C-alpha cells in the first residue's frame, strides 16, 4: 500500500469519530472548552490501553530472564535533569510573531508541507499566509514542565515533571543492578507518564503534552552495543507485528547525524504509516555510556558494573522507547476496517484478541424472553470470572453485533430459541462473520482456547 | 490485638528494610540525596502494585454491571479546580517560625503526640522543643502543585497537577453517562497519579507528595444516597479482607462535622492499624450534588440525569477513594511475619496469592546438575506462559526458599534427584511449609487450581 492510498483509506477523522462514539477517547475537560491537545480515555480506551501495557510488560519482563521492572516517580530531584542534559539541551528553537503574537518552531517555518507550524489556537493563521507576520530571531525554549514542591521557605524547590521515564531508570542503576544479580546484558523496563511542553501538539493522540511511555534501558558490555542495538530494532518490530500491525505499515528509519539527540550515538525510528503519513512510533537509541557517566559525575556515585573477578566498566545503553498512546493509536488505525455485509455498512476493529478491550459478548437473541435472558446471564456470570466479557440485551441483535464489531470484540455468543431446546449457542467470529453452534457447557473452554491460541490477522496487506 | 501490641510486632523500619532489601521500594533519586518523601518502586514493587490495581479494577468493573472505567488527564483545564472549590478551599493552615525558618501545620502544633509536626528536613527541631521558635499567624497554603503549559505568549497558561482523580470523572459525567446507557445508580472508576504539596510528608509510603489513587464516583438518586453510602463502606471493607487484611486491623471512623471537607455531607474513613497506629486507608464520602452542581454552574453544561420518561435530577455522589500506595503498604504490613523454623529465623510475606508478585518459583535442587537444570528450565518455560513465575538456581536451596518467602511467593516447585527417576517434583507451601510430591506433568494444572481457588489466610488474628 502506498502512503497516498493509506491516507485515503483510513482518515484520522474516522478514528477520532469512532473513539468518541464508542467511548475510547474523549477530548479532556471538554465542558470547559478542552485544554490544548489533551485527552481522557473512556471505558474501552482504558481496557485497550491496559492491554497494550500488559503485552509490553509481558514481552519485556515475564517472557525474558534478563529484564526487571521499575516504576520511578514523575517528580525527581531536579539535579537529575542537570546531569541528563535536559536543563541545557532539551529545547526547541522558537520564533514569535510580533503582530499576531503566535509562536512557531523555527525549524518548521520553512517547511510549507508541515502541518505542525500551525498554531493550535488559531489554525487559520500561518506564517507565509499572513503577510503581516513579523518574526523575532529564534530563541531556545525548554520543553520541560516546571513546578515547585515543598513548603520550607516561601519559595519551595523548583522541580520538573519528567520529560522521559528513562532518567528514573539510570539513577536507580546501582540499586537495581545490585539486586538483580545479573551480568550485562540486562535491562530495566518502565511504563509511566511523561510531560513535554510541546509547542505544536496535535494529530489526536499522536502528540500530546501529557503522554505515557514504555521505555526499557538495556545495559550491555561496550563492545556489544552495536549488536544489541540491531537486536532491539528487530525485537520491537516483531512486537508490533505479533499484535497485528501489518509489516507493510512499518519501516525503520535511521537518524542522520544532524537529527541525533545530545546523548545518542545512533538512533532508529520505527515508523508507522499513520493517516498523517509515516511518523515515529518508537525510537531505538544507542545512548552509549552518556547517562551513567553523567550521573556518576553529578552525583558522585560510581555507576558501573563490577564483576566478581574484579572486572569493571561503564555499560553502554540501548533504549527502545515507545509511546503507549502512539502504539494504541497505531493498533486502532491498523485494525480499523469498513466493509459492506449483506448490503449494510459495517465498521469493525480487527484488533488482536490479546488487545481487544472485550474478549466476548454474551447476547440473548430476544431480550424480553426471560428464559433466554436467564441462560445468557448464567453464561455471562460463568465467563466473567477470568475474562473481560460483556452482556448486552439492548436493541436488535444486528445492532448489538455492530456495536461489538466497533469496539473490536472478537467473539459473540448468542442464546436463541434453539438454546432453550438443546443447550447449544452460536459463536460468531468478528472477522469472518462465520457462525457455528456449540454446547453451552463448552463455551468457557472454547473461549480460553481461542484466546490462548495463535491468531492470524485477517487484514489484507 | 491492641494498638500497642501491633506497634510492637511490626515496625515501619522492618517494612522499609525488607522493601529495600528485596527491591520493592527505593527512596527516589537516592544518589542525589533523595527528594523529600518520594519513592520509586522496584521490580517486585511494580508487580505487587500492578496486582493491587488489577484486583481493584476487577472488583469495581469486571465483576459488576454498573461501573465503567476512565483514565483522565493529570493536567486538566484550570477552571475545573475553580469549580471544584480546590483553588479556594484545598488549603492547610500554616505557621512559619521566624527563627528556624521551618513551616508547620497550625492545626498540628498543639498536638504533642502527633509526629507530623516534625519538619521532614530537620526532624530534630520541633516547636515546643525549640524555645526560640517565633511563630507567625496561620496563613492558608494551597496544596495543589502548579505548572505552566503552552507556548502562546511568554506566560503560557497556569495549570495544576490534579490533587485528586475525582474531578476528571465529574467533568466527563455527561460523555460517559450518555454512552453507558444506564440508569442511576451507576459508577465511574479511575486509577491514576495525584499530587499534593504536603507540608509534612512521611511515614514511608503513607504520605507522599506524588501518589496513586483508586477512586470511584457512584451516581445515585438523591433519596438513595445514605443507603449507598453505607453499602460502599461495607463493600470496601470486604475488598480489603478478601485480599487478606485481618478484620481486627480494620475499623470505620466517621468524620465529625468539623473534619468534613468542603464538598462532603458525610465521610467515613476505613482505618488500618499501621505500625504508626490507626490511620486512614480509604475514605468513603457522600459528596451530595456538590460537584455536578458546581461544574454545571461554572461550565454552563447541564450535568444531570435525564430519563426516557423525561424525569430529570442531579444525581448524588458516593465516593470510595483509596490510595494505591497506602493499600500496598497495608497489604505488606499485614502480610509481614517473622518466625523461627528449625532453629532458623524466617521472614515471610503471607500475601494473598492474587496479590503476590511472583506466583511460584521453580528451583533445581543442585544448580550444577545439568539434568536437574534442564528439567527445571523446561517446567519454568511451561509455567511462564500465563503465570508470573521465577526461576532461581543461585545458592543453597534454603537460601533460595528464604528469598521467595521474603517476596511472598506462595508456591515453590523443586526439581531433585527423584525427579530424574520418576518425573515428580515437590511443591512447597509458603505458609504451612508443607511439602508433597506431584508429577511434573501436573504442575501447571495444580498451580492454576491453587491460584483460582479460595484462599484461607494463615495469619493469626
């Protein structure tokens, strides 16, 4: 599929609309007119997001022997951000317009294709379209959000909301590595909120000031850094395709020298073909010994690995850093499908069952039929012990199926007249729409089998 | 057990020490001298915390038909906090000492028993002990952390880090209730970080400036508010005992009129007998129609329930608001036990299996025996698909058992000489220390059965 075809097929508007309609994602503080590009996750959004995070933690920690989990604070000692280079270098070059008072990223001004030069507040104004724009010289603008904590003395302590979870890992290197009883390579994985004062947030969940990261710092012998850098690019690509992203919608783009962050000796972006075009989904960086060396210098605590035989060195770090929200958006976009079935339009999320917010729906065909409702409630009570399932007796059965399709529920069990005669129910497959009958007593085992088995994407490449 | 006996039995120092020793919890930013009372969760802490949150969400959402999940942003439109009353009323009365420059809560100064009057930075100084203290008149100090977002104009927008997750629920009331297709009573549940600029944080995880909440807002017909208030006190008590807290370590304390928050017409604390004495574990508040009415007034959007028959009213709200960190601390304290077994000291966390970070350990008796290691690895690989299990071949078997006891692993499977002969392994029970043999092929099913079955606390009341 070409980029143009992709953009044509699934628009961001359709995704935003589905998310709103089915309660995945709402604009935050909407009754107060919102707050820039901030979003709240509704019921199905929470379930989907929790599944994305659980699958990541599973792949990083539970399925491996060499990575442990961490959850560090959002507000760290401010010295951390001096050592990391963020106070000095985590900046964007900005220009202000003296006429319209808007602010732009200086490095985006000359890029007429780039939507991000539009100010979020007044999208109709744009440099080049507004001849009266009178721009200042570029100035560096730090993207960390600041706050003040403590109550000793009037001023308190200036502090930052972390712009990345990674530094919370580095400053715990000594604590964790002493306990982990492991020789490099080994890693520390963390999921949590980060904050960046983005000048130009936008594109729905793609760029927001408050966002959630899934970062893992992998500490390796210096000579093996390049090898592990390649390894983690492959691993992370594999994670996305394992959970249903089409390989043709993923590509790896290596940063050129000018793009590299201040800490990085090599970075590759895994890009996804979003409706806005190819954009960063996850970055894999070779951070070298930058961070451990900086924190050693600033804290006075030696952050190095010491072997039992006295061997010692500063490990190099390979970092796969993904975004929870960006992943979720990619999974939604890739799962989104519209088709005509029996002359009716159908929108369906072909989500991997391990990501689907609801694993199965239990539906009595006729919601006023007490016997059917009784059977359906019984099955529902049995399944909900252990599975995220939903009971729905509201409206015509076709409408209920479509609602489940739109939230990506892979299976539906329907209780009908025949159930009352022979205790069989139908199982409906979200993707193929195939229906077959099975004994009601075998539903739980069948569902467990379907959810634990291999899943083949039904999506055309 | 009396409060005095409790304080004697399990000290906070023992809990802090175990958490540090086994990597549950570290002081945050430790290599930089920490940051007040901030903590980072290590590997087992993350797993335990995730289990606490999962059990809460299960009890609130998956096991019920009347509650949906939400995950709103930490930084909301600042008008939210004007409407909620937090800008005006979320304050502590503070006094400063002109001599020592320390700041204290005015309402704690006269309470000589109360540890919280100690300043976190200089615990040796204390009003009353320092005759030179020269106190100012009390002033109101707002406990919300402030920040500034956006880049249009120099100033940006003043904003707050939420001091409670609840308001994110209220401002989404209309969005969620339209989609949830439910008649009150129904609820919205949320887990997430909140921030309060506590003057006197302390007592380990009990009071920190950055903490995680589990809050649920339950919207009910006004006439039923009192009934549901009582219902939720019982429900929440039941959740703590279901996961292993001894009933004798829990009590309900109703706030008197002076204590009530500005929004509340009735609040009860579920208190736990921490090593520091009876202290709040969770609050259940009857918030009346305060929040929906305030947001209706400030936003101009009517937040009310409208029935299909045209009936309309502003629901009243019952709020069970628990702390993730406080719950985790209570579960740890209640599980902590020391005993002498075969003339050796043993520390054991008698955690409920559904909370335990690791469900089972797989241990080859002799770690240099390749055949045993091979069998053990094989079993480990089988179990880790679906269960949080750990493989350990480091050190003497007794030491490995003690390590698993200290992190609360309920079961251990040991591969020994006999395994090589008849393919049986031993299962060791953490609490009773009973060991029995079972076929290696039956381990997975046995573990699943043990984890899904009822669990009886082995803890003396």
